[in-house]
């Protein structure tokens, strides 16, 4: 498995959008808008690949000079639980450190809280609804 940064607008980016759509949006009856995808030009886009096939992805969005937000974490349904998400998280955290971020935050789906807790993230505050699903803000210091 190869982990790498993806260029916005590339063929790998299109694979990433398709994966996110299948895993994160379609089950909720949602899809991506052009403006939403356009805003991702400034994000750090990350993918896990086996040959040319995308296995999983996530992205980092700068919140301020010390904090970035992990977004759009997705792994192929038939590959979940095989360490791909863990590898993506480690890669994303290392990239975040390289960019000088000290804290990583996210809006984690309630169903994924256990996964993120195993990665050292802590839930902050109250449950809220985003894209029709219960979420929690989670955070980790990148030391």
C-alpha cells in the first residue's frame, strides 16, 4: 500500500471524490457540490493506493497557524478494519507536523468515535448533527 499526497484536479483526486461520495455521501442521500470541491484546492489531500486503486483517503484543512482539521476520512467498505485507516491517520499526523501544526481536530461521526479514540483523540463538547448524522468534535495534540 502506498500513501501519498494527491493533487487537486488530478485523476487520483477524482478517485478520491468518487470514494468519498460512495462511502460518506450516497448513504445519506447527499452529493458534493462544485463549490465545495473547489474549496478543497487549499487542503492537503491524502490517499492510500494499491497500484492504481484507491483504498482510502482523508484531507487536512488549515484552521489557523497551529491547528488543522482532519476531514472526509473514508476507507473502502470491504477493507475497513484492515489497518488502512490507521495508516492514513499516522501519515496525516506526520504531514500535519511537517506543516507546523500542533493540534489536529475533526468532526467525527458518532459511529467512528472508537476508531479515533484508539488513535489518541479525545471527544470535546456535546454531540451535534452534521450532514444528518450525529458527530462529536475530537482533538489530539501533535507532539
